[in-house]
C-alpha cells in the first residue's frame, strides 16, 4: 500500500542519504532541496517523526510538523503534532 501511495503522489524533489551531504540533524538535505526548488525557509514546512527530524528543521530554520504515528516524540511546545496525516490539510 505504501508504494502505491507514492506512485500516485507527486514530488518535486526527493533527497536520500548520500556521501556529499551530511545526514540529520545537519540541515544539508533540507537546504539543498530548498535551493534546488528556489524556495525560502519561510516558505518551507518539514514533517518528520523523530527528534532528529525536529533538529534538522530547526538547524535549517524551517517550520516543523511532528508526525505522532512515527517513531518518536517531540516535546517542543512550539510545534504542531499531528495524530494522522489527514490533519495536514487543515494546517497548510
């Protein structure tokens, strides 16, 4: 089911681990994607499910949304916690 959902989705850029960019919590992948897409930090939202995702977003100075159905918890009171993906549309 997961791969079927990806096939129906549309992505402008997908970044995965590589030897050229540092991994999370470094902001390298986020900054690279923003640069390639020509978007600013103010126009970017990063959603993740682990504390390392929160730290990467913070290091990139972008807004962060935490997916509570994932692997970790984020206790920062200034972020949005989603219980299910359907809530995302209410936010954006």
